[in-house]
């Protein structure tokens, strides 16, 4: 019995320990899809920097090369990251994540490397869907 009247213990989870069942300061172990999703994020930011530095004329390439990844990183930190500043609906998180991935894909296409953009887009969106679905459960 519980010491607190009216308090019911939580039923055990069939999938193992969830975030609420874990000790403070711990988190579930990383999986391969978590690593792929993180690499996709880094690749998208690097792509936007490369696009900014290579596709604009001299004085503007510095601005675009710094501003494009900074804007993407800021949007990611505000809405998508695991410790996002703003708590938003999962649909908004997915839209922001998709916009970052789509901008990196379009950047590859505009640089004349459509196949790299297509492969990146498929891998990034697939990883995002898998990680996003896992967050919802």
C-alpha cells in the first residue's frame, strides 16, 4: 500500500523503463537511429554553410555562409532539439525539422549535386520520421 491516500502506483510498462521511470539525471541509451539523426542534423548545418560560402559573390558569401547555418541552428534549438526552448506541438517540431532538411536538400540541388540532395533528403526524412514516431510513443 501507498503511504499517500488516494495515490495509485503506476502500472509497469510493457516496453521497459520509460523516461518517467528512470532515475533523475539519466536517459535511455542511444540507438543507431539516434546517431543517424544527429549526423543528418550536422550534415544539414554544414551543407547550409557550404552553400552560403560557395554560391554567393564575395562580400555576401561571408554573410550567407554564416547566417544560413546560424538561422537553421537557432530554429533547431528553439523548436526541435531535445531540450528545446519553446515547447510546441509535435507537428510544429516536425515541420521545422522538415524545413531544415528541405533547405539543405535544395542547397545541394542549387549547387548542381541533385543526387547528394536526394539521398540526403531521403535519409534525413526517414530518420526524422522514425525518431519522431518513437518520441510520440
